């Protein structure tokens, strides 16, 4: 470790978990390790993780279903000799658990992949509704968690989430969680768990880990030209990605922000941004810049939904803001991004909240402050978001997950 590395590590900022232990505000999202010849490029990833560790990053996130990822993380941590000096987060694929014994089977497999005897932060992966938690609870997950925490095999228990703020709050209240993980960025203030969910978790003393801080790279590499021009003209010089991270770290409720770093350039830029980040660090002029970027992004959208949720709850369980958020992504980003959000937020759950639940009652339209013709726009969204394979998936998902 060079003198510069030591200095950089000292500059890393930390925010605490529920036990008062420090977590680096920048976390390493291992899912996006570079690939070579169809496999994870372990030597390259190892050098990037070495640099991150030397700079003070102490949170590394993986999951059972990321192909080859847990194995790569385990190999790298062992090669570098830093397993006991960092926090590893991985996830139980609860949707694959069919019987009580499966919980332990998956966990032991993960320990073997990671070459460790414990997981620091263990998440229920994509726990998107309370019914899913009730199902896994009926299979004994609460007793299993208690046993693993007492033995030290699991240090902190949490869940990752894709869905709306209302269900997120129900999940937060369903168990004594140690932490949670949500998708959040300056375009998701009023979609997914959103700012409302973030603050609710924080009000309960639950640390929040952020995923998709740049919306899969959209807020770094795919901003409209008008937004890029605003950033270029702004006196404070930062990259689009830098502004995205700074906006998050400005909020005291954000504990750690994951970044899928797969180059030294990306890593160094994020480290530099993290050095300068504190709660309340953004000036009013900087906040105004983000507001203008958001307005430009919203202008590209199909439906003028602000995600205010005045239309909710829908009596027929349609996630109206979530549907419009996905629909808008079709035009501001990509078809794949739209379908992914729609599927994860409305289909991948027991009580599905897809637009097909709509019966056209119109209750939502009487409450919409934007005066959106919601029923009409839901039909338009259906033409985009409900291709045949999504319709088929809506029928298959409950069978696959055996609720």
C-alpha cells in the first residue's frame, strides 16, 4: 500500500450499521465484474477489488443467482487475504426454497462458494411483498435466522426490494430487520421505494443500502444532450455519474451506495466523489442542476406521472405509478429496461399488481392532480408492457414460486 493509498483510505467516509459498526459509503457491486471468454475475468476483478480495499471500501455485494459471482468473490477475498477485514453481502434465493431444508442447503452452498464460514450481510433476494415473507416464514426462516445469528454464521439480516413504497413499508414492519436494500436514484424519487420508503426505513433505525444509483448506467452514459450541456456548463465540474452519487450521499438516510465498478477509471472517479461527500453537501445551485436534469428526462417520457401516488391505493391492486414509470422508461431509456422494471415491480410477486387488473372504474382519475387519463394510458402502456411472454410469465410465476 502506497502513501497515497493510505491517505485515500483515511479519506473514505463511513456511516454506521445498527450495531454502530462502520460501513463505507461506497460499496462494491460485484455483479458487473468484467467478463473474458464468457467467464468472469478474476485477475482483473481482483486488482480492482485490491484497489477498492486499499481505499477503504469494506462492503462487497453478490448473490446466489449471479452466475459464477460468489465463487469469484470467494477466490478473490482468499487470494488477497482480506476476508476478515471486509463485509460480504449475499442473498438467499427464497423464491427457489420449496421446503425448510432448502434454506440451509442454499446457505451452505453459498458459504462454500465464498470460501467462508459466515456472511456479514444476508439478504432475502427480491423480497417484493409481505406474502413472500409469510411463505418463507411458514417454512421456518425466522427460527433459522435466529440460530444463524446466535452462532455468528449470519451477522446482519435484511432484504432487497423492487416495488412501491406502500408495500416496502409493510415489509419493513413485518420483521426486525438489520438493514435493507432498495433501488434509488434522482429519477426514482417517487417510484420504487422512493424517498418516502428511504426515510421510513431510516425512521425505524434501519440502514439502507442503495442499488441502481445510476439506473443501470443511464444516468452516467445515456443522458440527453441537453442534460449533458447543463452539466458541462455548471461551474463545479463533475461527471454525470459523479452528480448521481453526490445526490445520494447528500441524504443522511443513505448508508451505503453500491456501484458495479469494472474499471480502474470508474473506481477512482467514485472514490474521489466519495471523499467529498457528506450529508447536506449539495448547495441549492447543485440541487437546482439535478432538478433541471430531471425535468429534461421527464420531458422525454410518455405519461406526465410524477409518482405522487394520489391515485393510490387502487381498489383492484394496479400499481399505477409503477406501471407508468416502466412505460416511460421505454421512451427515455430502452425496451429492456422498461420490461425489467415492470416485471420486477408488478409481476414477480404473489399478489400481482399488473395493469391487467384494471377494470376501468376510474377511481384513480378523480384523484390525479395531473389530470392524466389514467385508464386510457394504462391501455397504451399495456400494448408496450404486456407482450405474450409477459402474459405467460404472469401465469407461470406463482406456480414456479409455489405460493
